């Protein structure tokens, strides 16, 4: 069921960094409504991952991050994690747990709807998520025996099992083949609509970001330079300014075709 608009995500004056450096400069975002999928794009070192980690409570940050009437940055990390789940680019490599065990652990740590349930119910729920991601055949395989792409899918299953209100995905399709890239994007959109979940993800493929996102945030040097529907946020002028490339863009708003023509001199 769709959550109410009072549970929108609001970001006011958020800044974050580490090592004495400010990576994300003060950022204000118009509310992100439940069910929306938002993609963060921009060149390397633009501050996208730092922003996700700040939203997840994993980096020191100043400002306000509100979910409805809750200021998430003021919550203890354990309470913060009840609402927000962060999926990094990869899981730790030397983990002996199976895919099923990692998802079961996630369910026990953050039971959906606040109910842990019986062991049988937990296993059934875990397998439901694993199957929906498309890796049922890998359920009993150890994470240390998976390819990079398989590990990304296992990490996604673990994140989805937590039933977050806000799902933060850092390059969730970077190691996947074309089939699973589309499968993951379709699944995130479906679950966002079904659960009223807000999904924010870092993507490098602009065509995929445009196809599957309600809204695009473009970052450069730790600052937000564009924010809007794909056709408004991905334009030749913005690509020239942010990426230093010349591009032609055509097609309807939900099927933008981006033709990269050349690099631009600095």
C-alpha cells in the first residue's frame, strides 16, 4: 500500500564529508514522494556515494534529513536503520554465509512490519525475495563462491528483505549483464510502487537512469547542478557542463536517446 505524502523525504541544508574535507556542499532537495525512484548521476568523485552514505547515517553530516515528521539525522543509528537501508557497491568478499543465510539475517535484524515470525515464515520470506531478484538457484551458495554480479544481486536481496522506507543503492547494476540490469531496474520500480518505498540510486548509464527514474539529480564537485524529470535534467548543455562531452538527445521523455558525439576540451 502506498504510504502517505507526509512520509516524503525532505533534505534541507545537508552537507557531508570526511577527513576534514567537505565533499557534499549544502544541499536542499524538493520532497521525494513515496513510491518515487530517483537516480543520482555525475562524474566520478562528484559526491554521490558520500551523499548516500550521509543519508544512511554512515558519514557525519550537518543539516536535516526528514522522513515525514522524523529527522533521521537525529536518530540513533539503530533507529535510523529501521527506515533506511544502504546497499554498497559490493559485499565484503570473505564471507562464509550462504545467500539464504544473509537474507535470513537481514530479516531477523529488521523484520518487515515489525514481526519476526516463525523460522519457517522467515525462510519462506527470504526465499520469496531471493526468487524475485532471480537468484533462487544460488540460495545455498556461499557468498565467497559468487561472481561480482551475483554478489550484487545477493546484496540487493538482503537490502530488499529489510523492507526499508528509503532504499539507497550505490551502482547496483555496475557488474550485471544486460538481462539482470533490466531485471533489477524493473524490480526496484515495482517494489517502490508496491510498498510506497523511496529509492535513490547512483547510476552511470544515463539511458538507464532516464528510462527508469521519476527524477534525476545531477551532481558535480559536490554540488547539485540539475534536478528534475529525465528530459529536464539530462540535456546537451548539462552534459557539456558536467561531463565535458558533446551529445545529441532525442526521443520521448521516457525513452531518451543519448548520442555521445565527442569530448570537449577543458
